[in-house]
C-alpha cells in the first residue's frame, strides 16, 4: 500500500461528514474520476456539467476506493454502498479537504496565473525545484474550480514546495481559488487579450488577474512581468493590499533580468541576473516566451528560499508539455520532418509566440491553425492580423480550419494558402498529404477547435515502419 496521505478520520474531520460504514486507517490519494482511481484513494462524487459522480460510486468502490464522499440528497440511489462520508455538497467538501491540506503544510507555496504560459511556467518550477526538495504541482492544467481544490487535497503533509496553476475566464474566479492556495509567491506571467468576449478590454483582464494578490500570505511577494503593458496597473493593485512586488523581463530595472539568449532548435542557452546574482543555464526547450517565463521561475525560486544556481541547473530537464510546444520527429520517405505540437489551446499572444518558434526552424515552414475562441467582436480582426506575423516569420504554407480562420485564409497571399476547411477533421487529409521530408510543421488552435487529432494522425501515420521507400 502507498504511504497514507490522510487517515479516514482526518478526512471526516476536515469535511465534518457523517460516516456510513467503517472508515479506513489510510487514504492514499484523492480522485474525482472512477476510471483513473487507484486502490486506496478517496472518491469524491462531484456533480459536473455533464456527469454526476454519484452514478459511479459503486464502480469506484469496486475499483478499490478507500471511501466515497457523497451528498446526503443522493443517498437513496446508492443502496448499501460503504464506506461513505456523507456531506451536503461534494465539491464544497473537496474544497474543505484542500484547505485542510494547505493548513498543515510547512512548505513554500507558489501560485501561477497569466494569460499565456501558466502550465509551462508551472512545469519549469517543478523542474527547477525538484532537485532541492519534494515538489507537489498541479497535474496537467488542473487550474479551475475543481482542479485547484483537487490538487490541494492531494498535497502531502511533508511537501517542501507546492506549485499551483490558477486559471480563469471570468472576473471573480481567481479570488476563491487563491483564497484556498494562499501562496507565498504569486506569479502573473503576462496579461493579453484572452477571453476577450467576457471582458471587453485588456485592462479588465489585468484586474481579474490581479485577484491573485488577495490570497497572498502576509509578507508574500508578487512576481510580475516588467515588459508587459499592464505592469503598472498590476503594481498599483498589489500595492493597494500591501503585497511586495518583484519583476522579471528585459527591462533594465527588473529584479530578474535577461542578459543574453541563444535559441537552438531544441533548447535555449540563457544568461540572466536574478536579484543581482548572475546565472547561466540551459532551458530544455526553445522559444523566447519560455525564456521570459524562466526568469519568473528563477526569481520565484529564490524568493521561496531555493538556491538559484541549482534551480537554473534544473531547467535543463524541462520539456515543453504535450500540446504546448512538444516536439515530434516525423519519419517520411527521403528524410524527416519536425512537428511542433501547440494544439492544446490558443489566443492571439500564444499564436504569435508559436509562429515565432516556427519561424526559428529550418526547412519549409507550415502552420496549421484552428480558430481562436472567446474573442468577441474583435475575433475577425485578431484572426486576420495573424497574417502579418506569419509573413514576418517567413512561414511558407498556412492551413486553416474554422469559420473565424476564414478571415486569415483570405488575408494571406495566394501562394501561402495551404488550404481552408470548416472543421479540423476536414482539414486533416490536406495536411497529411502535404507534409514531406525537411518540413517543419506547427499545429495550434483553441482546445475546442480540435487540432489535437491532426497531431495524433501525423504521428500515427509517419512511424518508422512507413518510411522505407517502396
């Protein structure tokens, strides 16, 4: 059995729940998904937009759940299932367990938000701090109203560094999440016109991101991007609630300042000054946007008490997460092609960064782009505006999918139009037919635009077994 994360009685006390059946001595983890649950974990029967976890209580217990947390209003449908902890609301109960986990930890806690780069920054922190103590960090992009409390509830009591990603697409979402996390260091990577449909201005987005300051513990620090146009506005918000400010960027007075950078196809070589301490390091993935956020990572690491040079050395182990710059080699007849998987999500700022990354590659450059969503009335202009970025990056061919991307397709010179389709599934055959040895492809779009399957299809088709010439 894995080491206990909680005892059954500790869970009951944190939730103030009523027990049905004998509670276990040890609970080894916390889950909200009966399909991925492992033996010994507590299962929280959360009701989501599409699924009610109470339908899967029996399955969870059958799969070895140590106990299930269920709502009193749904007991009638659960028969004699046991052991259970009965609560008024399963999600509120998960939040309570998360707060209990935060209360018992003596480790340093870092929270990350921003319009772009949250997950990559979180993973860089994992790499930077991993050699200096035990690190607990959000899985995938667990950054919303269930992901944050779930990550907290899984926080081991002896964790030395806790790293939490916090997201939002509406004002007021960050405040309750950061109130649970209570970070010592809060990073805002940047503020960009993301979820523009719900805000209407970049200033309103900055104000929503500034909610992260409300949860910073007394004596804590905000780490802000000195190169972002909203830096001054964020500083004003931090000062209003007496949060110390530290900055990163190329600005000459930044606390973490970029000195030099050399971007290679698979990594970046960087020198920087971190609070007057010069460091030289290798970042294990290319991209100027990643280099920028690595400064925030090293600054936050120092503020959390870690050794900066050791943290910098750890960044060599960083790899871009799946769908956020992960590189694949495609094996084709006559040679290889490079695939940059940026398919997880997209907005104008991350699109520009990904296009710049493609522009730094060799060979014929191909961009495969899906719609950017939640841009409101500015959508058509923001899609059309990508043409200038693509041309500046000397991208040779652009395939587009989706109604909004039609504006970009029509804006491009005819020689650069690889093809347009209404959906990513209709575009996929065109892309697979077009790729050849020596190409560099970049695939990106908002999550619901469905660009990920094109990545899967390319990787699946161009395996080593299919590269032998006939």
